[in-house]
């Protein structure tokens, strides 16, 4: 117990120390001044290759690569992961959720530190088939999140399948590896074809993704063991999640990247706290799994019909509750607040003063106590609580309903 408290305290103190040092040394602008010109140069020099690839423009390729991008996007994973929990593969689901949150945090940190542009449009033709793609286009380019996430999640999925099946056949392993490489290659090619990324972004996403995957395959068993049977899990993860809201760099100009990090940070907290509380009831290794007599397809469809509306209701209620509670708490503590999205009457106002309109600040500037802008964007807290509540319902509330309904 004592050793656990020591390493947990050391971890949190280490992150806080990093925040203080990075803020004091003004680290982000210094790194950006070194990296941004180099990356921007390669974005420009990569434009002829993008135009050459786009010479093969065809309506089928437009639809194919747009659909493929949607299949490996963050909204898709957000919709897919609850189904994975409910299918009985709890270990895979929680590992992929935490890995996704880790990828999202590191990838978006790099994006906002470097603040490198996407390919210029025109001359590059950019295809944004969905509103999510339009939001993605507002982010910076390096590294490609689609490439990074695909490398990590498909690579980990392959590792899990081979380990779960305990298949030592070299041909099966080669076929699985070839499929992962094909998917990553198509994603990278598609992002260039759609005009969303330059070649240097794809290479950066591939490199960072391989580093993260290698690291995760080294630590994932320790992480899972801590989540399901560790001490002080919920309190430690809540503190870690809170600190990570501030351990984020300030981009050159505001982008949606911090919003994505906030959402998945909340998801990770909800999953960890829910699984830690209910592991022995709903998430142990002996639970029924899909395609078995204990969990048939009709039964799984019933789970979907119950589970999906429930988590959407919880998401709505969590958001409404946070919109009501956080302003009250802030006013009680005398903290000036603003809201850029969720609370119209606070939009652009902070205790009667006009806000700077920025959606995002970094490191200590996010902490009101050290803030020069004099107000805290309450949308960050609302978004965090909203997604934490949604994730908690996936692994705690909904499985309890399944148990009551014999699903």
C-alpha cells in the first residue's frame, strides 16, 4: 500500500513539475521555432506528389477513401468500443480505449506543439465528406492522427487476436501482419489523396504510431493489472485526468485538438473507474462472449437495443448536470468563467468583461490561479464530465441493466 502511494504521488508530482518547467522555460514556442520551419518546408515540397496522386481522381476513389477514413476515425472508435465491452471482450475493449486516449493525447500534443500547416488548398483538392472531416481539417497536420491511430489500434488488435487464439502458425501471423500493413498503407494513401495530409504527416504518424505501439505492448499488462486490481485506482486516475487537462501545449492558433483530448481524457476516467468498481461482476475473463451459447447474436442485439439509448441518455444528462453545477461552483468560489459553446449567456463574457474568445490555452495558462486571461473556460469541464459519465455508463450502469434483464 505504501509503495503504491509513493509511485502514484511521484507520477503526479513529476507531471506537475513538467508543467511548471515547461511554462517557466516557455518550452512550446522554442520547440515550435525549431520544428515548424522544417515541417512546413516538407509540406510545400510534398505538394507536387499530392497533385500527382490526385491526378487519378475518380468518384469511386473519392467515396472509397472517404469511407475508409470514417471507419478509422475517432467517432467510429467511440461508437465501436462500447459494443466491444458488451461482446464480452472486456480486456481488449479497455486496453484499446486507454490506448486510444494515449494516442489522442500524444498525437494532438505534437500537432499543437509543431503547429505545422496542412497542404495548401488550392492547389491541392481537399475532400471533406463529413462534418467530422471538416473539423479535422481545422487541426494542424503533423502527425496524421488517422495513420497514428490505425497503426496502434490495428497493431494491438492483431497482437490480442494472436495471443487469444494462441496460434503459432507462421502463415497466419504473416497474413495478419500483411492485412495490418495493407490497412495502414491505404489509410496513409487515402489521407494524401483526400488532400488532408502531406507525405511528411503520414511518415510522422507512422513513426509516432510505431513508437507508441511498441511502448504499449511493453506496459499493457501492468496497466491492465493496475486498473482491475490496483489500489487507489479511481482517486489516482481522477487526479491524473485533471492534471492532464493542464499538461497540454498552447497551439499557434486555437484548434479542436484540445477538445478531442478533453473528451477522451474523460472517457478514460469513466472506463477506469467503472471497470475498477465492477470488474468481478461484469468484466472478468469468464464472462459470456459473443458467438457462444451464453451470448448469442439475438441476445447481443438486445444488449445493443438497451445499451445504446441508455448511454446516450446518460451523456445528455451528464452534460445538462455539468452545465448547471460547474457555473454554480465557480461562482461560489469566485472564479470568473466563460463559455465558448455550451452556455450562450456566458459566451464572450467573463464577469461582465468581454473575453478574448480563445477556445484553448496551455500549461499553466489553463489554471485560473495562474491565468493572465482572468477567466476559466467552463466548456472544458462540461465536456470532460459529459464523456466521463458516458464511459462510466458503458461499463457500469448498462451491464447492471443487462444483468437485471438477463441479457
